[in-house]
């Protein structure tokens, strides 16, 4: 188990003493008990981490000069090390952010290694240089080059998966990384650091600076950073994009969502309740891609509302470490209060609570899974990302109307279409303005690009394509 007495920061391949005295305390949201703490990085520590990453990048024989096959071998060793400690990672993630252990055991325990192995395969096969004939005569070489030091900033909801969705393609492409985890989930980064050391990742290729927003801002504008990869809220993403715009610094942004779950008139959710739950309420509703606006055909509206109310009432709410738990706590008291604020205002706005709406009586920051009926798509409940177990059911008249409502959103990240006719569902899916969408379920598979449009972000992660976003192309006319 991760030590609560961690004294160092993982910089340059070693545990170094933090330059300040401040520590980040992590509290278990299921019990409100203190879990442990870790030193908080200061700007001086960030300077040191960026310098180590620069040196690791360019030193004679540095990471950027390694062949793809050499780097791939290191990525695979890191994947093996993470796999060996997968259950420990799942446990510490669930204890920190309230993710049900059944979810973290499948995702946080396994996804990071899956990503590393996929990018190892990609880089192993990718030629550094491709030669092509010019249209004006002569030959041209197009050379793939790493960019330099990447700043990776991640939120707390899937801390290891979201970290590795940046770190893996970045290092596969030959970059080095300074990773800033979220203060709510800094303890899992200790396991990551230990695995990095165990796998023999060269010193300074991956450095970790725990801290909050200010350290994140400092890292984003640091002169040694060549590219920024961010996952988090749309508000923070806008601010980071402004900084990167001014600096002309490449940036990718994976931001919030308010996706639509479109149940067509022949959609059968009653027999797919597990997939439906995963697409709408996964991780206590604290997942960016969830389809939290449920669009139901008018003539089946009452039936669908009843099914969802039954789903919410049957969902086991409890300690994240209990394997039976389907809905764990919100990550923090602040987040719980925020979710409750949306529920109160939704009710005051005239929407009807048909399940939940209350605070379970127990320690921890729980919100009962809540279903709102009679929601209008223009209401706050339907337009803003709540990031809790709250679904808003909206009625529609026909398929065109459903598409119009789905697209009437500032966001465009995920969503699903439910129908017994996969061809009809597939055709409708393409009409939705969103980066990803699922038919009769939603599984964000790392084999293909994932990301959002509109206020959900810029750029894509996952898929072999992501390596291109961490690569500069140099054209040499021969
Ligand atoms: P957040 O934006 O508050 O914080 C995310 C991370 O950024 C944290 O590490 C934080 O310390 C840091 N940060 C905050 N402001 C910053 C700034 N101005 N400059 C640099 N760093 C800054 O988000 P959160 O509450 O931790 O996470 C929840 C949000 O993340 C939700 O909106 C959710 O939808 C989004 N999210 C998106 C995806 C996706 O892939 N699109 C995935 C998961 C979560």
C-alpha cells in the first residue's frame, strides 16, 4: 500500500526533497478519513522538473535520439510494471476519488498498460523518415521529430488513465514529460513513479509535480515547455488555451460534456440496463462523456421515466471499496454541494424529481442517484455539466427533433443512440455534433481517437493517431 509519509517528489528519476514545506492532504470521500499526504511542488520544483526533462530529451544519447524500437521496449516494461500493481492502483484510486472498486479494477488497473502497449506497437512500426517524390521533380524526405518537454495536466476522475493517455503517446514519440496530477488524487502517482523507476525508464523522461491550479498555470506558461496536454473543466481549458494562444504553444484540450442519450422509438434499454448505466452514470456520474440528457420519444416518455427511476432506486450506493457499490461518493464536499445546488435549482425550475434528490444519511459525500422528468432542454439541468449522478429526461416528437435537441448544446463529447435497428441508429449517430458516440452502449476504446467538439475541447487522444499530435514534421527537399 502507498505510504502516507511520502517525503519526496519524483523528479529526474529520483525522489528529491521538495523545496517547500506545504503538503497536499488526501481525504477518503467514502469515509471522510485522512488517507495520506504528499509534498506539494513549488515553482522551483517545476523549474527543476522541466530542466530534468529537457536534459533527458536532448543529452547526448537522450530519449529523443532513441529509435522507436528502443523506446517501445521501455514502454512495454513500464506496462508490465503497472500491470503487476494494477489492483493496488485500483484500490488507491477508489479510496481517493470514490470510484466504485468494480470500475477502477477494470479501468484504472488495466487501461494505462493497454495504452503503453498500443503506443509501443505503433512506434515500433513507424519509420522516422518517409521519402516521397515531389510534384515539381526531385525527392522529399518527411522526418518525424519529437517536440520537447510536454506538460500533462490531468483531473481526478480517472487519474491514471488520463495521465497515460498523454504520457504514453508523448514518450513513444520521443518527448519527455512533466505530469501534474490533481490534488484530489496525488497518491496513485506514487505507484506510477515506483513503476517508472522499476521499469528503467531513463531518468527525467517522466517527472511528476503534485499541485493545484497555480502550479498548473505555472507549468503551462513555463518557457521550457513545448506542448501542453490538458484534461479538465471547460473553464480551465479556456484559460490554458488563452495562455497557449499567446505563446503559440501547441495544446490539446479534453474538456467537459453534456452528452445526449437518444432512445429511439424502438430502443430497448430495459434489457440493456448494465450498458445503459455505464453510458449514463459510470463513476458516480463523474465522467466527462456520460449521456446525462436522456431524450425519450413522447409516446414512450412515461415508460422510460419509470425504467430510469427504477434503475436509480435499485443502484447500490455505498463505500467505493465495496464490490457491490454501483454509486460511490462525490470526490469532495465541494463537489457534493455543487451537485446538490443543481438538484435544488432544477426542482425550483419546475422539473420533477422521480428518484433520488436527497443526501443519503451516512458519513461521506454521497448524493443519491437522481432522475429528473419534465425537463426542457433550455434549462440549466440540461445545459450545464453537473458531474454527479443526475439524469435529465427530455421528451421529443420525432427523429429530427431528437437530433435538434441533442445538438442544441454548448458541448459535443459523447452520447449514445438506442435502437433495435442498428442501421437506423448508425445513420442518426452521424448527425450528432459530437466527437464520439455509441450505438446501444458506449465503450471508449483506446484503439480509436477520443475527444470533443465545441466546448468539449480541441484535439483527440487515444488511437495510433495521437502520436502525430506529439510529433513535429520536418520536410527536407532533396
Ligand atoms: P479542473 O479543470 O478543475 O482541474 C483539472 C486539472 O487542471 C487539475 O489538475 C487542476 O489542478 C488543473 N488546473 C485547474 N485550473 C488550471 C489552470 N488554469 N491552469 C492549469 N491547470 C489547471 O477539473 P476537475 O474538476 O479536476 O475535473 C473535472 C472536469 O474534467 C470535468 O469538467 C470533466 O468533464 C473534465 N474531464 C474531461 C475529460 C475528457 O476527456 N474530455 C475526461 C475527464 C474529465
